C-alpha cells in the first residue's frame, strides 16, 4: 500500500499547480459523466444493495437512485462555481524592520477519507478535494465497495481524458488492514477524516498517527419550550425525524416542557403509526390513549443517548429550560440541537448555553448539511472544537503558510 501512498503524494504536487479554471472544467465533466453513466452506477450499486438487509438503517445511505445521482452531479457543479479557497490572503503586514509578511491559504496535500456505506461520499470528497488542490485517498466500507469502485473508475476516465494524473484520487481496499495502513501513513497522508458511526470515529481517533479531524456521530435533540408554537413544532419535529431518518442530523430525542404535555399528541401526530416513541412516564401518559400503541414504549436511560438512524425517537419531559439544557449537555453529541420557542430570551439562552456545532431556533436540524449551508457539498460534519467545526467545505480542508519577503534584513 505504500506504493499507492507514494503515487498519490507525487500526484498532489502536480495538482497544487493546476489552475482553478482547469479544476472547474474537470469537475463539470465528472458531473456530466455521472448523469450520462447513471445506469452503470446504479448497476454497481444494486450489487451492494443485494448484500444488505433492507431493514438495516444503513440501507438508505447505501442506496443510489437517479434523483440522488442527479443531486450529486448538481452539487459537484455547484462546487465548481464556488470561489477558489486557495491563495487567499488571510493576513498581510509589514514589520518595523521592513519585512513583508503574508499568510495565505494552501492545500493540506493528501487527505485520507475513511467512510462507511455512503457511495455519495466518494464523489463529494473528490469534488471538494480536487477544487481545493488536495489529492485524496478513499477508504470506503465493504458494504459499498462495488459502488465506490464504479465511482472512482468514472472519475479516473475523466481525469485521463484531461491528461491529469489519475492518482490524485485513489480507493483503498475495503479491509480493516487498509484502514490501519492509512492511519500510519506518516509522511504520505497529511490529514485523515473519518465519516461514520461512533465506533469508526473512536477507532480512528485512538489509533491514528497522522493528524485527524473527528466528524462525530449525531445524537440530536429538539426542545419544545413552554412558549413554542404547536404548528411550527409539529412540522419541525416531523421533518427532523422522518425526512431521512438514517442521516446524522436526524432527530433522536424530543424534549417537551411539562406545561405543554397536552400538546404532545399534536406535536407527534404526523409520525403516528410510523415512528416508535420511547417515552418517560409523563409523556407516556399524555400519549397512551392517543398514539398507536404498537409504536409507544416506556423509555430506559440508554434511549436518551442513542443515535437511532431509524424510525425511532425518544421523548423526555422537563419542567424548565435549565433541565432541557442539562439533558442536552448529558446526552447530546455536540452535533446539532434545536429549540422551538416564541420567547426571544429563551432562544438566546439556548444559543449561548448549548455546546454544539450547529444550534437551531425554530427550524429543523435537517439543515445541518454542507449543501444547505451553501458549501456545495461537505466532506463531513466536525463536532470537535480545534480547527473545523460543523459542516466542512472547501475552506475547512485548506491550511496556510507564511510568505516572508525582505531586502537583506538580518536578525540581531
């Protein structure tokens, strides 16, 4: 595997000198190829889908469809239209001794991406890395290996057409050994980003010898305040939970102020018969005679720290905003949190007190997404505080260097 690392590292030097116009031209060509070759990509994806149980929460993430491929292509074109993140002057100053200092944005070099059953990530990572002048080494999961290989072969075809070294993007074998090799590729891989569940992220954090950025699992809460609007709340809760329940920004726990328990049946009415609810005693009593009994259960403590990735949701009753904040602090993962309230003071307290990458007021957490934030696509959603935080786009996968110019000055 060292040969792969060496080839990608060499290709990264050439990529850094490619003009932004040329990069954009290539990205648009890949986007066109995705649409033109959709049958080829869907055929490969079907092989992966046959191996997975349709009841598996990862099935939805694994599945490619014509609209999803068209969306991937659209996102790639959007990335091509964004301003280049390279060569930006972050700071410019002249010292008293006449030295001229500039701090400018540059690529990391080689980015290693480790991800699970999400073939769209193959294209998203390539588009962001290519636009930002980074070569990338992809390590997908075995569940999506056929889809990922078809995607990388498509990209390689376009790169060859443009006479660009195809080693600027490579796909590793879908093995645990390959993950370990990447995490130890000091001198070849400049940054590793894991994208998946908590087990994968913890493994990367605990074993990487190269720098890494955590993209955390999403244990997502929404608090319905005592002043919350029921119609707004009903729409937000339903959208956050059911739009795509397998994604990391999906709602896992609805926290309800006890003064509004009478409105709880209405808040979850759009999900009745579709979403299993795991509730505390007070919420259970408020729903017991109204919500579909086959979908209503008493909660356990473990239910409140679970990322369900399925049509399941916990419900917690609290008496005050402070109790809601304590619950989020204890069980949240620092990903995305929401308050539904008509009280501006409570909204500001929530925004200040909640420690998460994305904090929402009266709108669903389903918006935590690079495309929705205008980033074109995302390489992941960082829940750490050092460096990138939240959806990571082009700027988050660049670093900087200092350029110093003088005219014979020496240090005393």
